[in-house]
C-alpha cells in the first residue's frame, strides 16, 4: 500500500539548473573519478596479496561508493520532472505558490523572510532554497499574497502571512569537483622529447 508521499517521491521535481548540476556530477564520476580509481585498483591488485593491500581495499571500497552514487544520480535524473520557474504562467499558477515559486512572507514576530521552493536535490539553506517536500513549502503551497497559513513544524506552530509570490530564475550553485577527489588528472599538453 503506497502513501501519498511515496507517490510524490517517484517524481523528482527539479529546476533546469538543478538537473544540470546532477548531470555534471554524473559526468565527473563516469569520465574522471571512476576511471582513476579503477586504475589504482588494477595497479594495487598487481602488487600481490590483496587481503593485506590497503591501496586495493580502499580502492575497492571507494569504487563501490562511486558506483552507488552513479546509480543514485542515474535514478534521480531518469525520474526528473523539470519545472522552469521562468516559464510563463497564467491564472492561479501565476499568483499562488507552487514548485519554483519565490515567496516573501512575514512570520508571527514580524520578521520578513524570502524562500524559493526547489527540488529535494537542490536544497541550499544558505541561499534559502527549500525542498517542495519540507513542512514550510507544504504550508505555503497554493497560497497567494494576503493569505495566512499555519506552519506546523517540529519546533512548533506559527502563522505566516504571504506578502509576495513571484516566478523567476532560481540560481543553483553549479557542481564543483570536491577537494581531494581522486579524479584522473586533466589532460596535459604534450611536450616534444628530444631523442
């Protein structure tokens, strides 16, 4: 028996920038990281007893992690349902909160906040990008300017007043190679050798 949330998780709502970030990470893993680790594992396997070979054991463990991440990214990309916040909207879709909205609201204390509703793979709390599955996004959904909504979160409940709903580009931090990644060296320029 499936729950409503389980059905919603099948679709991976995402912005175009978020999808590009997933694709960039997958490309890095497939073209640089995995080949580099495979090369290390092959080298270590040729050094004798594998049971006491730390390079081999670490390499195999890292290869399993990379393969798991590749499977995860592939599933997320395959399930992606891209929603462009900049696409033209009409009627309720232009004035109420749905996926891709940037919302300005005021809480009980009178503090004004701005959040953007994005996919689960795009959450960035420093930039105030919240998942459409979060309690705050769920409370805001289908509300418009002037509406009051109740936020029920683990920290307690509070009333929010919607001030503005707009649809615009949501800048997603591009994927960058993590420091210390074991990726293959980037292509080096060829130098001529004298013989």
